[in-house]
C-alpha cells in the first residue's frame, strides 16, 4: 500500500498515475475530499492537522508520500506546517511506514550560488523559516531512527493541468490566452524550473528504491536553463501567440501588495528573481542515468497539446 497525503494537488495526482503505471502499486489517496485518479485507488478523507485522522490515513501503508500544499498565506504556513509534519512523522512511526516528503527550496539562500543537497538553510522570511523548521524536524527524526524517510526537493514548477506556480499563472496562462505575460523584477536571470510530471515520476522512482531512503534528493530538471525572456519566446512559439510581456518592478509589486494579501505574502520570494537560480540535480541523474528529463520545448509542447485537446 502506497499512500499519498495531499492527493488532490497536481503533484499528488500525477504521482498516483506513475505509481500505478510504473510500479503497479496499490494506492490510497488522502485529502479532505479525495477523488480517484486510477480506477483501483482507495480513498480516505482526512485532515492532517488532526493527529488521530493522520494516523488513520497512514495505517496499513508501506510507503507514505507527503505532497500536501497550503495557500500562499504566511500565517497559515507558520501555524499549520509544523503541526502537519509532526502528525505525519508520528503516524508513520506508529505504523512503521516509510515517508517521502515533497519539499521546496524556500529555505535556501536566494542568491546565484548553485543549490545542492548540501546547501545550508538561510531562509528569507517566515515561510522560508517554517519550511526550514519542518525539514530539520524530519531530518532529526531520520537521524534518530524514528522514521525511515527521505526528502525530495524541487524548485519552482511549470506544467500541465492545474499546476500552481508563479510561472504558470504569470507566464504560461496569459501567453496561452494571447495576453501579455508578467515577469517579476528581471527577465534576464536564469531560471531552474521543474516540469511537474518529471517531479512526480522521479519521486515515485525514489520512493520505490529502498537504498534511496535516509537522504535528501534534488528532483531532476532541464539543465539548459533559460531566462524568462527566452522561456517566453519559446512558449509563445509553441502556443502560436506573440511573446508579449512586461517586467513588474519592486515599486509596482509593493503597490499591488497594499491591495492583495497574496502579493504581500509572496514578497519574501522576490530576491530569487533578481539572481540566477541554479538548482543542481546531478545526484539524482547520476544515480538514475536512464531517467529522461523533459526539455523545456517538450514540456511546453505537451502543455499546448493538453490545452488544445477537444476534451478540455
């Protein structure tokens, strides 16, 4: 039994497909209102903020994937993430289940220095600090032998379906609709972006590789990094639209933040858009040399095909 906590998001749904396709796994999907991805999926409703419900969600599982997400709300992150992580660790320890945690890079320095699994945590803001806190809590539980786990870390997303990211909402969605994209601060810094199906497929592979546990893994990205200017040109070419965009300056974002809590809560991430973002995934690529990473052109073409599908 392989259980996905937070199964309603894009990563959780794709993970369910790959676990079934690649490993013929028996899958349990857990969220507040879970829905089947595969016909054979088991469903279990749970609120991970409740310790008893978290234990019930995990019981009987061999492997548990924590892919849950929270809205871009700083107060919610600070209040809820430590509770979720503590409850999930307790549940996996009680049920003797392995844990795979899908993590982000908010705790890393927002500089041009290459980011590897050994990069020290230097968060900028409350969301980064709480992500560092819960990652350190899990690493401590792993070191003490309390839970057999791993951390799978990914940079910013782009992808199909209902992928939630700044790149999707500010660049891909507008361009696909023939509107101007919006770029934060600069269009000439290199971006590390992960294609969401690659993140899910790689995590399924790691979760089913017994000797991968006890470590942190950077999930695989296209190393032919693009600036947002080049990414927009490529996306517009794939979508058959004009590569129109505008760069939003800090004063414009500060002004927008007066009226939008979401913009205010995202402000701590702005330094990452002023410098090259070099997320290094060589450890994974060396361990799994046959894994085919989706190139930017391929990913954008797949997004375009999906949006043009008659089923949409």
